């Protein structure tokens, strides 16, 4: 069994011995070849063990070898950016959420086209997975596949059910429209403080100026809930000139900053990174969080009382119009090959092995279902995904991320969105209201002006 520290880099050359069902080799090798693979470390050890098993199965099936380096998410991101800048690259990078790396590097013609790997499975995949795996290349002047999508992640609500009950409410009382879900936790906070829990907050709102991902993801969902989902459309166009989009953004900023200013969000949320809200959730600093995947729960799966009896997961409600099921915005994770890789052949071959539905299914299940398959039929065919008799959280999460409406994350539409996100202009928008006294409308107009400047530098055609 492999157990890796989240703060360490683990380098391994995975041996050939393995057990389990193996697919046939794709390359008939007279001599084994080796591909260097970088992978981000999972949030739970089972994810890492599942990846290593997939590697071992591939090695046994193909005769090739994988020289695997596993490192924490942030460390891998920094190393990947450096490698793509210098050209000293591995053969394959495997990321959970490469949204801030893929679009710009595809635009700059620094990635290998993997359309030949993805095309055989294209008809089986969600539109969201396809849109978040194809990117525009300014050298070729067309979109192509630069990611082999293996996984997708949804964003559910994470709730301490025991705290809700202690406040005198029930999780079943949570309303079914977006803003009202957040508002539900105001009286929950009030009642808990009356009972002596003076440091607990209702909401873990990632209103951060730091990022990199959570605050941007949260703001996108607020935009969607308020009718502004078309701020960027699949043709790559920015629509900040659309009055409906501007109104949605203003409503979002007004509501989010109102929760913070009225004391329903921890003060330090303005400087949270992507791990801070998870840690604060586990400390019961707040009652509800809106965060990607099942990482808050699975990180505590060994805590039987908390995992099985106290934590609750809820999928997305209706939009604020009260009539429309809110779509979940999802991204895709998987493997991509940088130009300059020394063994593209084996890198592609490994991903051809990995993308097989039976391999995807086994890998993601072994990783405890923190990620959902990009192929809906997998969930429909395997009862494990929707069986809530043994796991209280997975069904709600999978239903939200696979079976209910989804939409692609904006970074797949234009690399400019990645720059918008990396500059944290939405977090700064909130800070302009909270710290600098700007009105929500003025703060949104400032943010829109910056977004327009970024998009103007990356025009298609």
C-alpha cells in the first residue's frame, strides 16, 4: 500500500507486478520504452493508490514503463509552468484541474494534439468534458483536443448536519433556490451563537482575493444562478456588454459582500487559499461550504461519526428565478502532453489505455468517487455510483455532476478567462466593495473593464 505525504514529492518507478483485469497492449514493442509522467497528489491516499494501479496495469499490458513523479497540487502547478516555459518537460502531465495551464499553452502552441486518442470515445462523453478538453491554437487557427479527459468534478454544498440540528433546524428544511440556501444559514448561525458557540459562522463563502480556484468557481455559480451564465459563450466571446450579464454580476457581488459584511462569513475568508476553507470546515468554523468534489468529506472518511452521521452533501437547487434547475459548471481533468516530450508515442499509448471506460470506472471508484466519469453511461451501468446504502454522500454528488444539467467551465471557451481568473478580478471586485467602499455596480464595472482588456489581447481568427 502506498501512502504519500501531502507536503512531499514522491518519485517512483512503478514495477510490472500487478493484479486485476488488464487490457491488451496497444504497442507491440520489441524493446520496452519509458515515459516520464508527472501527476498531482490526490486529496485522499486511495486516489494515489488507484493511479499507481492503473500505471501497473498499463505496464503489464503494454511492456512499456512509466517513470512516475507525484507531487502536491500547488507544487506540480509551479513545476509545470516552469517546465512549459523552459522546454524541459516530461512526456505527460496528469492534472485534476489544469484550468490555469491548458488554455494559454494550447493557444501558444506548446501542447501536443491528442485528438487521435479522444476521438474514439467522443460520442460517449458529456458536452462539458469535450468543451473543457478542446482549446484554440493560434498557430493552427483551430480548436483541437489537448487534454484526454478522464474525470470531472462537480461542486456541491457541504453541511454539518449536526450543527443545523443543534440550532433547531433540519437539513431537509434547506430551501430549493440558490440565494435562499445561503440565507438559510443566517438564523442557524444566530441560534448557535445563542447556545454559546460564539465563534461559529453560517457560511464558508470563498470571497477570496488569493485563489487560485475556489473563489472564481464560486463567483461563476453565483453568476449562473442570477441569469448571467453567458458571460462567456462557447465561441470564445465575452459578453460584459449584455445588460443581463451585468445585472447578474451586480446582484452576485451585492449578495456575496452582504453576507460577509453582515458577519455570516469568517473575516479571514478574504485571504483563503483553496485548502483553507476545507481546513476551516473540518474545524467546524462554519456550518456550510460550497466547494468542489467530495474532498471535505473523503478527507475525513476515517472519522466514522463525522463522515456517516454528521456531514451532509446537497446538490444544486433551482436558480434564483425559482423555476429552472441550476446547471452545475464542471471542469475536466486528465492527461496532456507538452511539446518537446521525448516519448510522445508511449504517453499517448498510456492515455489510450486509461481512457477506456472500464479503466476509467475502476480508477475513479478506487479513488472513492471524488471525481465523476466524463462518460455518463458508466454511472448508469454501474450501480456503485448511485448506491447510497453504504455511502451517504456519493449519490447526491454524482446526480449533480453527471445526471442533472451541467455546463462547461469558461476556461474551455477562451484562454483569456484563465488570465481573468489568475488575476482574481472577482475577488478584488468583492474587496473593492468591502474594503474600498465602492458600490457593487462600480466594482463590477471596474472588473468588467479589466476583463475586456484581457480578452481584447486574445481575439480569435
